[in-house]
């Protein structure tokens, strides 16, 4: 899957082990690295649905965004990069057709 970043700071953290470690500490830094590797390796979001990381769609004011667990309560938040998010006939998001994502933040949104 293609993984992009919403801003230069997120990209720097993703690409630089030392910057990530300084910003998030050892445990969370490793989780971020692992989740980014999973996203890069997968062909689409459907391949991640049942993997560790609890990839899930968000609702409410975050509808259209996805998240995966880092360490409680932090999440890696991303959106599909498609012009229109692929939707199934039943109106749900088509995880199989999402092949490009943009990382927008690492946060505790709870």
C-alpha cells in the first residue's frame, strides 16, 4: 500500500528512528514503526483487518478516518488518499479498494 504523510513533521518522525524515539519514547516509537511497516507491506486495508493493531474505521466527527492501536490510549490516525473513499453496495467502506493512505496524526482522541 502507498503511505503518505500529512506534513513534514510526521514524515520526519516516520523516517528517522532517532527523531521518533525522542518524540515518543522507546515503546511507542517501536509501535509506530511496526504499524507503518504493516501499512507499507499490505496491498490494501482489508489485509490488515484481522492483524494485530486493531485497524478500524472511526465514527462521529472523525468519520472517513481510520485508526490503529499503538499503546493505550494512543492511535495512529490515517485517511484513504482516494478522491472518493470506495464504498460497497451496502454503503460501507470497501476496505479492499483502499490502497493508498495518508497518515494525519498520532494522538489520544479519547
